[in-house]
C-alpha cells in the first residue's frame, strides 16, 4: 500500500492522540516507507483498517518503535573509524574506574558487538561499563541474547579484516544450529535499559557515546533536540561518534563539542 | 524551487557515460542532478574526485539533511541510501540493501517521484541488475519524464532493459542524445 501525505498525517494524529508521541519527528519519507512496509506485511486492507488497529491495539507503539529502529546491518562498519577508535581513543578509557560507554537507540547490536570485541582484544572488557539503551523493548530483548544476524556474517568478517583485526573472527561466536551468538563473557559489564533518547537521562562517568546513523532518521529539529540530550551527559574531554555522513557543523557551539576527527565524525566535548 | 530535477541511476558500464554527460553540461546548468550509482561500499574516497575532474559543475557527496541547490550534482555516498525529502532536503539512510544495493536507485527515484512529481527527469543507464526499474516506474506514474540508455550502446543492458519492461519509457536515447536532451531543458 502506498501512503500519501494526508494518510501519514492521519496516522500521526491517531498515534499522537493515543501515545502523546510525535511520529512526525521522523524524516517524512523514511516514516512513509516504514509505515508502508508495516501495513503491507501485516495485511491491512486500507488506511481505515490500520487506524482502527491503532485505537484498539496496545502493542502498536512498541511494534512501531521497533519498526523505526533501523538495524545496524554490519559489524565494524567504516573499518577506518574503528581503527582510529582503537588506536587513539581507547587509551582514554584505560585505568579509569567507572568509565562508561553509551550506545543510545541500539537496534540489532552490530555496533555494540564490534565495540565489545574491541574492548576484549585490548584487555578492557572488565574495566569499562557499557550502557545500552533503546526505545524498543523488543530490540533490547534480542540484544540481551547476543544473537548476531547470520545474513551479514561474511561481511562482518570482511570488515573485521579491514579493521586489521588480528584474531580468528569466528572464535568470538558460538554457532548453535542456525544461530550465531556472541560469547556471553563479553556481556559482564553491559547494562541494558529501555529509554528513548529524546527524553532526558543521566549517565555517570560517560567517556564515549557511539550514536552512528541513528539521528539521520529524525527531522532536523528533532535531531538537534536528541543530540542536545546526549551531549549534556558527556563530560569535558569525552567523545561522541556519529555516522560518516551526519552533519552537525552548525550546532557545534550549541552542543558544546568540537570536531576531533572530521572524516570519521568524532567529536569531543569542550568547555566554552 | 526548481522547475526540474534530474535523477540518474547507473551501475556496471555507466561510469564513462556519466563522466561524458558531466563534461558536456555547462557551468550554469540550472537544475540539481542526483546520481545514484552502484559503488564499492567500503571505498569512501576517490569516486567523487574522479567525477569532479570531468565536471564543470560542483559535485557533492551530501551529508544528511543538506538543502538542495540548483546546479549542484549530488552523488549518493558509499553505503548509504539517498532520499529526496519534502522541503528540498536530502536524507540519507542505512536501511538494508535494496536489490542488493546501498545506495539503491529505486529509493532515490521513488522519493524523487513522490516529492517532485512532474518535475522529475529520470534516466537509467547501463547496469547489471534490475535496480531502478521500480523507481523509474514511479517517476512515470507521477508524471515525470523517463529516459533509458539505448540498449545497443549499453555495456550491460540488464538495467535499462528492466526499466523499459517495467514502465512506459518516454525516450530511449544514446548518451549523445541524453546530453542533447539535458542541454535543451
């Protein structure tokens, strides 16, 4: 089913009335595609059918939040960023008690899994606390199991080699039937929490936030609001990493951050 | 905003045609051009430099949410889908590959069709899969102009052939004819 502007506005209105949440804070065309996909997969005959469902189904908000969380698709995406992180930033986490690394709006886990492997290889797995938050309780439930999507496994391994990973990539996983699971030894210092990144949160000892390619699905204003929430938790000198094509050039002053590595989109909290 | 926007999709065998088109367009070409070309996802530099050498116009790999300007050429970045959004904005996306491709031509074309309707000129060049066929069908449905590269000229004909089979294509042109058409817009 193809949705037009009017239909999407009707859906937004119905969702806002029920949940007090503005789905219109998402990029319009992205929202259109995700809603079309959800409506088609769930065999709604028409828009009225779907609107009735919104009124009656209590799970619809969670379902849509999951739908709108795009899977991270690949481990060690942009291998040069991970190399830079390993060689230049990881050192700032050493010998720091209670150093925390935050993954807001985690979805399928590839970013988290890559980071945990990197921590393990650098003997930091027991020293760094990792906070994983997501607005979707379904995503959190999956993340806790450590299941790696098998579809992209070969690509993950290729990226790991490009990152100059030194080990046998497969040794980090258990292959059980058709499932691939990250070893649970990596999860010792990981905390999971349901939280929507547009709501305030206090994260203590935050040294690094990895929030790559999450805000690109939001409207301009909403992006700024979300990034403001995130950077307010960073302490001076700590890092924020965004996606390679995210643009915050005009907000650096307001967010109290400076460009640390322009190409890899790594930013550092400053005291202005 | 612009009277026209040009969206061009290509894959295997399209690079030479793209550089030929870019080299023929004048500095003051008045419309924005969006290039969605299949490319190696892990190679983030080099491609735009190769296109810039041949182009009289400004070639940009857009960041997310940049405003569209006439006369710029926007190249879909490696490993991102590129959408045209309401409000003359470009959005990027890391959603799963479509037609085994990210960037996917279908997504760029369909978003252009949805937001710009009759203003769109969609051009499908040489390529080895069916990406772009659904997108150019959307351009046609919304009243835009559809062009496919001539099958005789294509290095790989699968992509323009799929476009021709998917919808009513307004013009099947050689690269010289495509250039001539764009210069007359």
